């Protein structure tokens, strides 16, 4: 992905305003706050990916169970809410 120079400058100004970077001597430096943010973001991202995989696994397991509960008419014996159909 490429972004324009103007857009890059805008994002860098915002990151400096937030305190993630400092700008001095014509260069940007990551601040302690920026480092902390990146560490927390990486931790969150990893946990989010793990949770997403787990959720997908639960969905697949539920679908397997629902297929096993189909009666001869092809109807499921379990509603999506988890309660039996009448």
C-alpha cells in the first residue's frame, strides 16, 4: 500500500500531537509512549487473533452438532438460541 507524501505528513503530525513520536533535527523518533502503545497493540492484536480462531472453532463445532441433530425431515432439533424446537 502506498500513501501520498501529504497524507504521510498528516499522519506523522497526528502521531506527534498524540505523543507517539517526537520531531527534532529533521527526524522523527519513537517516544516511550509510542513504544508502550506498540507493545500493547501487538499484545491486543495477538489475543484478538487467538479469540477469532477460537470463535471460528466454536462455530464449526456448533454446526457439526446441529448437523447431527437433523431429523429425517431435514429440520434441526436445536434452534440457533440453543433451545429445542417445539
